[in-house]
C-alpha cells in the first residue's frame, strides 16, 4: 500500500499554483552615461567581481497525470485516472517531500506521503535514507502507516538502482525494487528505457513478486526552468508466492505525463 490530515483539495491547488507560479519580473535600472576613462597606465586597479554565495536551500515541485494509480503493478484507483502533485524542500543533504494522490474519478485526495530523507554521494554511488508517514483519508479500512527506507544507485551503462522499504505500521513488512535503465541523449531531449522488478516480504501479509515493469520515458527541458516527461509503462505479472488465485495481479498499461520545476 502507499501512501495522510489536511484539507486535501486546498493542498492540491496550492501545490499546482506553486509549480506554475511565474518567476518575478526583472526590473531594469537606467544606467548613467559613460564618461571617458583615465589615460593608459593611469587607471585604478579593478576590484574582482563579487560572487553570489550559493544558498544551501532549494525548492522544487511537480505534478503528474496518470491513467491509473499503480503501486508495484497493483491497481489502487480501479483503472481510473489520478493527479499526483509533489513538493520538495532541500536544505543541504536533507530533504522534505510531500506527495499526494488525488483520485479524479471520485474527486478526493486519498493518500498523503510525507517524507524526510538524507542524501549523499560517494564516487559513482548515490544514497538516500529516510522516513515516510503515510495517511489514507477517504479509504475505508485503511490505517495510517510508517516506513523507514534506503535507496542506492550507481552511475554506469545500465544505472542499477535498489530500494528497500520497511513498513513498521499497518503493513508490518518490507517491499523492494531493483531497477536498470539506459538513457539516450538526443537534440530534442533524453529518452530512457528501464525495467523494474518488485518484491514483497510479508508486506500486508503477502510475500512474492507482485509484478515487473518495462518503461519508456522522454524528458525535455523547457526554458531551463522546467522539464516535461511523458512516460509509458507495461506491468507484467505471473503467479508466484502469495500472488496467485484471488491475489493474482493483472498485467496492465500505465500512461503518465509529468511537469517538474526548480525554484
């Protein structure tokens, strides 16, 4: 399961406005007329230009439209489209993240994920460890939960990634994802081909491989302030472990479109 108490409609609107808020208009100050400089050899020593300090704080946001809400291949929106806004605030190696699932068919926000994480790198490796609180309003019988997780990736030909989440609340188990991807740079943008395999160990009482994902993404920068990413994924499943008979997961397609921006 994925994914919290707040006025959900206002949260979605606020996040969407934050993402699309236009940058402040730059003002132009009239420059004084140029005056002749001193003769050669008699000029003053120029001071080096001031360098603007780099702020340790940054913010970013995104929103996505998806044809359905799939988590590890399991459908949580009854094959109906969803809207997913996200806001991120970074302070050095620390980041806070809020992700929301809004069911467009029901007209309600039924999942809030609030995460705090620490990120760092070592040579070609990237790491992240964090905590997530998951809240499920408008989902009868769904209790809030909590997770600790670890993610790692390595730059290379196939860019392997591994994430392990331990749910110590309602789920009382772990779920993991192992992925590979390959990016291809083109003048118009970047194509990415990827594959993920999902595994659960007693997560909500189920163990086994719920599904695998095969995806294609295309990322394009827009005026160096935003990126747009259309994606298509095919989730392929098979009977194994506890994912058989009434718990069998159906193979399905997922189409999504994301807009992301840094501030």
